[in-house]
């Protein structure tokens, strides 16, 4: 949980991503952030040790608690989200579970949505109820229902927008206003949007969460998670993490730092690629429906336009004729990994039916509005002409 004194207010996000957290001279004048591969830290004398231990002097004690490389990663996310404080975790799920288990106590109630990330839904349905936390999951885009449930009283409103896999979008300003009326803490999973496209703290959210494994790292080669926002809340979550040990490793932190430097460039290219591909697919005769918030046909396009500055790199589409056609198409793509996850420089594609929503029955998927022929696609930074040729060819094989 570090914080520099520099004021980043008038600095653009691409510059922030490169420079924030990196303004101090590093070991031996290194220009790049060193990977501090040290579990423990030594001191000149006992007095210095004592001053660092009680927080009077800046420094580190033990890498489960803090580490200089990890600090730089946290600072970059803090600055990009315009947050007061940030703390990091080994994975996105560690960030989410640490947040929920820190802020919710037995007898309290959390309101959220049915379309949360699979792991988050498991926490809501399987783990939190065991600790006598009341959980109400609303229809994701039913703003009236969410407002009504929040008004009944809750400790926490947990949102995620856009959602997985059909890219539903919730009106952050409206729902955060409802939560403030009952004094609820608002947490937003901003993984799909990234701070380049959406800043929930500006709409009054208390905390923002990222799976850094996705767009922040951006190369599908390191895992991590981060929570940023109000300092007192971040501090209490950090304190729980110090004890339960879901700490981000220095090596992974370095990979995430290296990745995040190009976040703005990548996301800009991904926004553009995704929008162009969505438009191309929407006009294609083999395609039944495209789910992308940047399309005017999208259910929540107006909300997305209001609160996002770009529509992101993830989309979903369904093919006419069902799952056999999905197989044919996916098997004929050249520049796309058939793989789970998202936010990488390379295009990743796969059907929710066998990835994120494999545990559900056909009926349950239908209830969530997930067609059997649905394909989720995270567009990479490849050149659009090649992506289009690739998709055109794969679709021609059906
Ligand atoms: C992947 C993901 C997570 C979980 O992150 P991990 O790093 O895999 O633990 C949480 N929320 C969203 C929206 C995600 O896409």
C-alpha cells in the first residue's frame, strides 16, 4: 500500500501507465523496476527497524506484507483509477474474496447480480451463506429490482460491468446513488472495462477490483488481482490479506508492471478491433446475434455510451445452426487461441458452454440468456485486416 506524493491529475493515462510508481531512483541507478526477490529486509540498527515496524519510516519488513516491486504495481493501478489507495493479491479471485470477507460479517446482507464472474458467483452462492451472510442476486439489467433490493438495506452492493459472457451493462451512476441512500459500500469489478474505458470511482463507487491477469497484465503470462479506492477500506482489506497470505509475488508483479505500461495502447487497439469485428459479424449471414456494448443493437448501448469511453475488447456472438457450426468455425481460425481467459494481446476465443458456464445445464444457460451456439471472443491487438480475413475464412467453412 504505497502512495507517491506527485499529483497525476493533469497527466494522460498512457503516460501514467508508463511512469507512475517509477519516479524514485532504483537500486544502482537502474531505470527499470527491480524484481526484489527477498523475503525479508534488514536494517542499519534496531532503532531504524523499530521506526519502520511502527510505520514512522518508509520501508519493508516481510514480503507477505509488502514488497518494493509489488508496491510499484499497486501504485500504477491506483494512479490509473484515480484512487486514494490500492492493494494487490495473488489472483483476481483473491482480491474479490478478500474484499467480501473483510467487509461482510454474519447477519449482514450483500446485493449483487446473477451474471457475476463464475468464481464470484460461487462465493455468493456457496461460501458466504456458510458464514450467515445474506446474499441477493438480482436480474443483471433489472435496475428497478436492484434498487428495490438495495433499499431494503444492505451492507454492500457488488457490481460487475460489462458482464461475462453477454456483455450486459449496468448504470453505475444510478445504482451507486441508490446504494448511497442506504449507506451501502459499492464495489465494482472493472476487469472487462479497464481504467482506460471506465472509472467507477468517478461515479461514486467505494472500491474497484481488477483481475490483473486479464487486461492489466495483458499477455496471459502472469496472474494477479488488485483492489483500489477509499483508503480506510483498502487498509482493512490489506490487513486481512497480510494475515491470510494471498500476496502477489514479486516476479508476477514485475510481469504485470511490464504489461501495464502498454495498457492504453493495447486497449485502444482492442476497442477498435472489437468494434469493427462486431460490426462485420453483425452483417454476416451465418451470425445470429452479436453481443457488444458498442453496437447500437446492444440492449444497454445507451448506458455504455454514457459511462464508458471505449467499449472494450470482449464480445460474444451466436451462430445460426447451433453447436456443430461453432466447432467448425473455431477449428478453422488461425490467429486465435481456443482458450479461456481474456484481455491478452492475442485473440482468445471459446464457447461459454464448455468454459465459463460448463457447470450449468442447458436450461440454466438458457435462463441466463446464453444461447447454446454462443462464442465469447477476446480480441487481441493483431491488425484488423488479418482478424477479419481469418474470421471470414472460418465462417465460410460452415
Ligand atoms: C478472470 C476474472 C476474475 C478472476 O480473476 P483471476 O485472476 O482468474 O482469479 C474476476 N472477475 C472477472 C470479471 C474476470 O474476468
